C-alpha cells in the first residue's frame, strides 16, 4: 500500500512525501501551478521560458555551479511545462538529499533570470524544431482547432513573436505572481523521512510570504468544431482528430483510460491492428487523451501517405462508431484493464513515478487514491460505460480535425469522407 504524509507550511506551500525503504535514492519535484493556460496573448510561452531560465543561475548558484553540483552527485535534474503546471524535478542518492533540495529551492524561489538573450535563442531554436516536426506540430494544431482562442488552444512552448520580444521585467512579474507559497507543492519519494524533509526545507531557503493561489478562469464552453491545416512539403500527411474530453476529477476518467487503450493506446488496440498491422497503411497511429481541471482533450493521430489518408480516416471513424454502438468485446475490455493495471503496478517501482503521482495530484487538487482503490475503479469499468463515453465525446458533431501535409485540397477531400460538415466554407 502506498503511504504518504502531507504538511502545509506557513507560506501555504504544501509538502508531500512517501518513504520507500527498499531504495537508496530520493526523487524530488517542485510543482508550480503555472502553465500555458495561465498566460495572456502578450506573454504566451512565458511559463516555459521561465522553466529554462531557472537553470541559468539563482541568488546563490551560477548556472555552471548548478550543473556541476548535480553532475557531482550522480543525479538527474530536469524540468517540464504543461498547460496547467511547471515542475522542476530531480533524482539523487539519498545521502545527497540536503544538497539537491537546497539548490533546487534556490532555483525555484530566487532565479537570477540571467543570460536572458542567450536562453531566448535556445527557446527560439526549440520552437523552430517543433515547427520542423509535423508529428509534434499537429498536436498543437488540433488543440487550437478544439479550443480556439482559449489559452488551452495555444502551444505550451509559446510563439517566436512573443519569445523574441518579451522583457525581463515582464518575466519577473509573472514569476512573482505565480511562484508563491500557495501555488507550490514539493513532492518527494524514496529513502527519506518526512520530518527530515521539512527541516531541510526550512533551513534551505526563506519561503515567500503566505499568498493565496491565483484563481484560474475556467472554460465555460468549448467553441464549435473546426478544421485546421498547415501546408508543408512532407512525404506524409499528419492528421489529428480531436474533441473536448473530461476533467481529471470526473469519475468517468477510468472509463476514458479504458477507451483509449481499446481504441489506440497499445499494440493490441483497434487502430494499431487495423491500420498498421493488417493493412500496412501507417507506421505511427494511436489515440490520446489529456485531462485538465475543467475539461480535457481526446483524439487520434495518424501519419500516412496521400493515397492512404482517406481510408485511414474512414477506419478511425468506423472503429469509434463501432465502440460507441456498444460493440466492446469482453476480451478487449479485460485486456485493456490488465494493461492499465500492469502499467500502474510497474510505474510504482520507480521513485520518480511515485513522486510525480504525489505532486501532480496535489497541485491539480485531484483525489489521491490508493493503489488498491485504483485497481477497484479500473475493474469496475463496464463495456456499456466505455461505449457511452465514446458516443458522447467522439460523436461526429464534436470532432475537430487538424492536418499537416503538401495539399490542403487533398486533406479536405479526405476529411469530407468522414466529417463533411467541417469542410463547408462556414467551417473553414
């Protein structure tokens, strides 16, 4: 059974930890409730930019010192930004917990925001890299198609226009408004004691004054489905079908995970078997799902040559329709359940995964269920619930389509075979 301890500091920051006696490592993560959906049109990408700048020095450590400290510990230090949070995380030998925590805390709470122009160029190169990778870029495109002008529709990485011009004062102002006690969670898992962690944290830095967590505006209603296309001279067409999903607190999230596993989430899934294994029409084909505080995103991706695009989209539509009609076989339902339970069990063998589960649950205000409860929830999913969710979320009238390829005309012709309403002039 996974056991954890939670404390709240005077600043409002929360600390959650789990002791794993069988390891000699500790995984740490500072989780900040600041992501791309918290930005405005004028500072889009600032959350991700700050993630980069945290590594460029702090009040007590230079960028080189930070790199040398973790290199000397034999540890790992990294960070990531999503639409709803930023995380700075590390894994180190348990004997070096104090050093790692001290450096990470200074990075998070007192970044120097130095080397701004040099790191600006790094982020611009990262944006260019995504622009050159249609399999990544099409996912940003489908988010825009599904969520429109809402911040959830913008790319996490930001835009070249904003990143090339945003100044230090605006970056510092955003950091001060988001990197505050009530908006931060420190999660840890490994060979450590919770009381020791609290003591180290108090000695390592001065926490910011107690301030409430910023209020995040919720999505009232998603815009109508739409079509998005970017022309690129690629060998394949890269296409995503997407629709609004469910929030992370929705009890149907377990059925959504089963739906994903059956539709395209594994090598035994319907899309993988039908499109790749049986017909050889694509190398990469899969379904996907994301859950946010108030909504979600569900869909499917396929990358294929021009002559296969229309048939691939038809197969995706047929398989979604078949599931929605209630044709969920007992064997695939059980296989999907065992897949989820097996992945969950294997993930708990990693202190990094355990830490991420703790931190993500707390920063997103999601109920932290025990392993046993998770297994019960997965086992309780019935075929009818999976079918009902497919019919609700992936109904044709809810689906947007985004594509990248050499010909918009051919793309539209392929989409018209399954979603003709999207190619009408009013939907363009």
